[in-house]
């Protein structure tokens, strides 16, 4: 049996190397650059507007946080953001950042920023298309995501009907598989390991308790998941940000050297661990990109599935929430983790080599312990618990939507049961291979999704220009709100 898993690991390594090689770099970053260019640097030129419409709207626009009735399966804009952030703010923000620094050096953080900057517009485009092409299912829930704009968007282009349908199926399949890896077992395993180290709680007990808790929430559907995440995410994010900020401030005298190390490491002026300079650049770029995507998920098409459940009517409005999602995840949370680790003396800022013998989450715990002592490890253990468990909740919805697309709404009950049971397996298994498989399925999800975004980029530009002309320039023109009429016409023409 061990030979079988060794073979699986070998095959996965080969696929992973291809998926996360130069072609993926070009496709992933290239899509972000394309959408940034076509929207005329929307994330910069309209920064005041999208901040005001998202985080600012929470305080001044009651429609942003307004809940729908029990009979309505929509969720509020704020709930959709919190559920999306629940899935993105996870172990990648702690363990992922530490892994990027350990393997790619401080320079990996620079490339993480670059991927996030352009990823803002990739996520924007995904959410615009998600709202535009979403549909109602038999339970009156909104169903949206890459599978729908691949089938109904890309599939409506001349000669692309079959391609769109096949890519939609592939995306859904990869999403389901990824939900058990990145969205379930790897997250739960991180919780179990850290609770065992901090509080000596047996892995099986952790798995059983989390299975029970997750089951009570997940079976309630998106409304119950959203009601939990809108309370959990702001609390956990604010708590972690404050905790990390204190660490950074205490080591404030190291911050100039930290930024110098990040910039020099990114461009090969300082090799990773004193190794070959060219190799250092390649490692920094690869790990920055891989961990950046693992953290904020821009380009995967995952968070679109929950953003599409929002009660918003304007595609661009939900697109702006996508921009804020990437900004909050990478530019704020991941950056603070990186600064805390790099400023705490755990990494040689001259060579980029990790001095501490700690790895992954333990490296971040050591950084926090430099300020908080023993409490630092407990703080990180609790942060992992909140971050990872919220990721499980978010990804359960993604997998549900992928399963629904392939097998129908009624079949999702089976998926939810299996997903919840796998929580116990995640807590008790050695998941080194599961982490590697998660990277692979992440990359495989991104490929059909990005093909869809690039193919439908002219539509994204038209919808965005329509919104800007109406809302910012005051033009009296007809809004482009949904594709329902468009899809109906396509079906009528086919008949």
C-alpha cells in the first residue's frame, strides 16, 4: 500500500511541477495584468470608490449588511464577503506565509504582493461574471461560479458550446476534489496538530468535536454558514491583526531591514540561504505565487460561488467586494504575518536563511512568542483553530455547488455528509500528500476558470464601463445587471 501512495506522490509531483510552472505563471499573472490593463487600473484609479462601496458601506449603507427573510435564500453583501474571507483567511495566512519565506526567502513576499495586486482584478472579473451568469436552483438559492460562466458565457461564443460545457464539468470536479484537500482535511489536520502541541488534546477528540460542530452548521446551508461567518470572521481577523501588529511594533527597528531584504531577495540581489542567485529568484517567484494563490485564491474561481449568493444586483458591486477580499487577505493579513516573522530575528535578513529550526506554523508561533512568551504559541494555536475552521465552512459551500452542478440539488445532501465525515480523517491522518494534492487541484481549478475569464474579458469591460458611466459619470443609460434575458434568447435561438 505504501508503494501505491509513493507512486501517487510521484505522479502528483510531476503534475504539480507542470501546473505551477512557467505556463501557470503566465496564465495566472497574465490574466491579472490583462484585466488590470483593460479596466484601466480600476483597483488604483477607483480606489476611493471601491473602498467606500465595500468596507465603507458597512458603516453608511444599510443595504450592505441587510439580511434577507427566512424564505429568501440570498445573503447580504457583508455575509458574502465574510464567507469568502472565511474560506481564504486560513492556514495559508500563517503556515503558507512561513512556508513561502522558508522555501523562497523573504523575496517571496514581494511576489506574493505582485500576484495579489493583479489578482484583485482577476477576482473582480470572476465576481462580475459570477453575478452576471448566476441562476436560481430548485431551492430558490442562487447558484453561480466558474461552471456557469464557462457553460453559458464561454459556451455562447461561436464554436465554443462543447468547450464551455467540458471546462465547466472539469472545474466542478476539481473543485470537489480540492474541497476535501485545501478545504477540509489539511485545515483540520493543522488544527489538530496545533491543539495537541498547545493543549495536549488528542487528535481524534479534536476531529470528533469539529465534525459535530461543522455538521450542525453545514447542513443548514448557505444561510446558516453565512450567519456564523459574519460573526466569526471580523472577530478572528481583528484579533489576529492586532496581535501581529504588536509584534511588528515591538520589533519596529527591524522593519527597514526587513523591507530591504524582501526587495533584494525578490530580484536576486540576495540569494535564498546564500545559494545561487538565479535559483533564489526562481524560488522566490514560485513560492510567492503559489502561496499567494493558496492564500487569497484569486484566479481559482472558488469565492465566486459564495459571492454569487449575495442579494446584490450590480455585478460590479460584487466585483469590488472581490477586490477588497484579496486586499484584506494578502495585503493586510499575510503581510503582517511576514513582517512578524522577518522582524523577530528568526530569519537572517542578509542571506534570507531561516535561523530557527521551527517550520511552518511553529515559525510564526516562535515570532509571536518573542513578544508574548508562552502565550504566543497558544495565540497561534487558537488563530489556526478559527482560521482553519472558518475555511472548512467556506469550502463546504464551494464543494456543495460543484457537486450540485454535476449531480443536482438533491444530491448535495450526500456530499455534505461525506464532507463532514472526512473531518475526522483529516484530524487523524498524516497529510503531507494531502497538502501537495491541494496545490495540484488548486492549479487545475484555475486553468478552466482563467480560460473563461480571458474569453469573457470583453463582457467584463462592457459591464464595468456601463457601471462607471452610470454611477461615477452620471450618464442615463440602461444598466447591465444579469444575463437571464441573454441566456433565454440563446435558448430560444437554439429551439
